[in-house]
């Protein structure tokens, strides 16, 4: 594409694996421009968003980048890794694109993803085990909350199949354009991982020393209000898209209400028998992922949550 202000960095996911923190750290680097909206979700064309954006609207997110200063222009839509077509669409858009992927124990990931959907009002079942067991029914189109425009967001087991997602990515993109980060490493030594990412992107170190915790877990104060706010947010996005207005991507009255109706929380532990069930379910995923990454992740099978 002739436009120089197009993204060449995509933080693909996985969700709840540190992508928000990394994107915020990178945003402050002098040679990196990051979309003011972290997750535009433009390229996951196979998702049901409830609204559509065109290429012009998407590119407007990067219009303030200075190609003489910003060697890296990025965004971080975590559903791209889950999407079956997003990576191939990105490569069509920019064949030189680089991809950063952050992965964590799938058992921890799916529980955190459920908690996020519950906080957002897209999930209405109040405990994860029940929501997990509702998946087959939901795949038949039943018991989908009105606030959730994309039922696939509630197919929790699928989000944890990281081996399938990574195998797809590896089959499409060149290995030298992919940086895989394990969440455990990111938590243990954030600075080293951050410096590795800068080296991968080909930008100099900015000697960053502060790495604050970002995107802490939250829960709704008044549970029944959250799905209403979520529905109104998605409805307004769809309406704005239909009449040709630029999307607010989460800004506005209803998004502020969603945030006002939230408070920090610490996730409760899962029942031991259900946790064991999840570990068994993802055992082969973890073994396959270990082979794909050439890294022993077997400790994930025993240690989670």
C-alpha cells in the first residue's frame, strides 16, 4: 500500500496474557506509534461484531504517526489469534508485518477470559463452571445473552486451544516476523521481555525502568446493569456505523457507565474437581504447544490458578 501510515506491528493475542500492558509500554516509546484504540479488530472479518468499519476509518487510527520518527506503527487486537482468517488478511494488507503473540496457561486464560466477558456484561452466567458447560448449547444458538453480538466470544474451550492458533500462525507468517512471549516470563522479568521486543522490532532501547500493572481484574458492582450497558454500547456502535459516523470504540456515555459500574476484584479459585477437568482437557494442547515452540511447558499441566 502507498500510505506510509499503515500498521506494521500486530499484537495478536492471546487475550488476558499481558497484551494490554505490553501495548501501553510500547506506546510510550519515542519510535513507536500505537493506535489510540488498542483493539480495533478490523481484520477478524469472520467475527460478528455487531458493527462494521471500513478501511478508511481503520487507517484514520494511525493518521498522526510520523513515518520519519515512528519506525513501528502498531495495534493490538487479541481476537486476531483466535480468528481463522485475520492473520492471512493482515499479510495481504502488509506483507512485512511483524507479529507479537503472548501466551499463558490455557486453563488460566479461559477463566480470565470468562471473567472479562462477565465484567463486560457479555456473559450473564455467574460462575465459570456453569458457563463452560453451557458451551455446547450456545454453539446451537441457545442461551446467548442479548448483549453478546458475537456468540463465539462465549465458546471458552475454543479460546484455550492455543496450539491450533499458533500452528495456523506459523503456517502463514514467516518465523522471523513472529515473536512469541510466555506470560510467565513477562511477569517474572518484564524489563527483559520488553527489551527483547524492542530488539525484535528493530528500535533502540528507551531505557524504560517502570512497568506498572495494567488492566487489573474487575467485576460489576450491580450485575444486572452491566449487560444493559454492553447492549447499548454495541447498539450505538452499529447505529453509528450504519449512518457513516466514525466509531467511538468504547468512548462515550454508555462506556463510562460500564466502567463506573465496576470495581477491582480478585478471582476466586475454581473447585478442585473442575480445575482438574480443565487441566485434563488442555493436556494435549499444552504438549502440542511445547513441540511447536520447542519449549517444555509441561509445568502448566500441574500448576495453574
